[in-house]
């Protein structure tokens, strides 16, 4: 079926050859007619080739390595969307594809942003759970202090939004976005109009299905960089200390 749906499912990828085929099949079965765009950071393992060879409707954007970054890929994907809605999800099945329907339903009912919030996080190691909670509290305090909307899961990578609104947000805050970061939703909440309508959809966070994780403990530095001038100074200090040890 030709892709003529109202949404684009954006899949940022870096070396996901072990997951991409299964993910394309699952999404095409569940959402025939919706657009699928893989935003690949020039993976060395042939991820983009799998998308090109895929018989269904899926497109791949291969990005330049010099601008590598999960958040940058998400912003570029949203900017390239031509449908009223977009959905961002990981390609490793940690975000249940069945839940996209609920995110889209929330948008069709009038929400500007629909956020997938993790309930059961037992798939994460205790260290990851702890750092994610610290990062969430930091981000929540920052957003509240600046009277910006927040979420019960600012660190999630599973969310959907109204394309026109978020293309504007990205265009207007381009120079201030942490493109190399991992937490795009935090920046979108930081720079969106304060009165937007947000709906949350709960989901169980699954273990990664195949392949290897790309996240590093240093992600906390990029999250700090997202917390204004004070956060940037703290991040610079921590980076200097790490380089010395
Ligand atoms: N385009 C792009 N995609 C990335 C990059 N880093 C990670 N990704 C993709 O973003 C998604 C999330 O990355 P993961 O490595 O699974 O990060 P995570 O889910 O926080 O970590 P795990 O729980 O260990 O899987 C996956 O689809 C990755 O392939 C990047 O630098 N560029
Ligand atoms: Mg993952």
C-alpha cells in the first residue's frame, strides 16, 4: 500500500542491522499506509542498505558523520516530515510498536505532544535507573524554574507530535539545541510554547531485542549541557576532570 497516512514514524539508527528488518516488518504490518523514515548516522553495518532493499514503503536519510548525534537525527527527521504528525521511537524494540496507535490517537484528539512514559523500568540496570532518575529530576527542576511544560518521563525517547508546531520550535531554537545529545524531548520541552497540550501514554520498557546499546555513561554530561549556563559550566568542569584522570 502506498504511504498516504497522516503520520511519519521516525527511527533514528546507528548500527541496527540486527533489528531494522524486523522493525520495518512489524511497523508495516501494524500501520499499513503510514510513512516510515529511518534516520541513519551512516552506520558501518549496512543498516541503510536493509532499508533501501526493503520492498515496502520506507525511506532512509543517511546523515553526515561529522554531525553524528541521536538528537540531531531526530531534529533532522522532524524537519524532513511532510505529514501532520510524527512519531519518534528507538529501533531496538524497547518501545512497543503497538503503542504508536495510542500516541497518534492522542494527537488526533487534539494533543500537540504525546509522550510515551515508562512504567516498568526493570529492563535497565540499577545504575542506569539511578542516573536516569537523577537526570529526570535535574531536567524537571530546570523546566519548572523556567515555567516550561514537563513530563513524568522527560528522558524517554518515545514520543509523537504535531509536525508543524515542532518544525517551528526546531527552526527557531536551532543554535540552542544540544544536537549531539541523547535527550531530544528535553530540548523540545525547553523551547516549545508553554501552553501546549501534552498527553502521556504509559508503556512497559522492554529489553533491547538485538544488537548493542549506543548509550554511554557520559550522556549525563550532555544532559547537564542542556540545563542552561550553570549546567554548561558544570559539564565543562566534569569533562576537564575526566580528561585528567
Ligand atoms: N541516528 C542516530 N541514532 C542513534 C545514535 N545513537 C543511538 N541511536 C539510535 O537511537 C536509538 C536508541 O539508542 P540505544 O543505544 O538503544 O540507547 P538506549 O535505548 O538509551 O540504550 P539501551 O537501553 O542500552 O538500549 C536506537 O535506535 C539507536 O540505534 C546516533 O548517534 N545517531
Ligand atoms: Mg535502546
